[in-house]
């Protein structure tokens, strides 16, 4: 019996009960560990009502790594049509080299949170981060949680994963030309 796995699942289930009725910002990154390019962090703001829209979508939502490029682009279009607030932040490879990947991801996350909050300034959302990601100053301003595989469990984090991956992919294609 893997007790650690059991407690991790219980933690996530209890956490979901806590934030399921709240507006949340999901956060995830793309480009960590890459040999080239910037690291991107996506942020998606979902209210409980907008979360219900996802379950009615004909597309299957998953972590960006499990989706094809066309499926990720389709989710981006869907978010635009549904007026779901999203944003992204990025840190350069120079920043990564000087400050480290953790600091670069944190800076990108703070930029993404700031931009998504500008779209809904009166909200005080609950933050849900994929494990290893930090929200910097926002961790003292908002309630938050971070856990492994959040992008497979929480729809806002799955969508944030898609935002980060699509924006990074678009930039890498542009740079390759």
C-alpha cells in the first residue's frame, strides 16, 4: 500500500471541495527544461459557472502535453469564444541563466496573474498551481494550493497549461522562420 499516494489523493479531494465553489486562477508553465527559448506561464481565471461550461464542451480537456497542437489551438479558440479570462507571462533565457529557472518561472507567473487580474480587478480568486510553481507576492495576497499533476485534476490548470504551451509554441515557430 502506497500511503503517500493515498494521502496525496485525499489532500487533492479535500482541497477541491474547498475551492470548487470559488473563482480560481489556475497556473502552469511550459518550457521548463528546454534548450532554447523563454519559459511561459499561463493563467486562467474560472468562476464556478464557467467551470460548468467546460463539462459541456464537445472537446476532451487534458494537460497540454496530452493534446495535439490542433487540439490546443481549438481550446484557445473556445476560451476566446466563452470570454474566459486568460493571460501569460514569460521570462527570457538570459533571465533564466542569471536568476535560475525557479525565479524565472515565479516572475512569469506573477506577470500572468497580474494580467489576468486586470481583466477582473474586483475578484479575490483562489490560486491553484501545478507543483513546483510559485506565485511570488501573490502567495501572501491570496489563498492558494500547489500539488503534483494539478494539470490533470483541475480544469483551470489544464487550460493554463494549454495557454502556456500554445504561446511558447507560437513563439518558437516565429523564431524558427
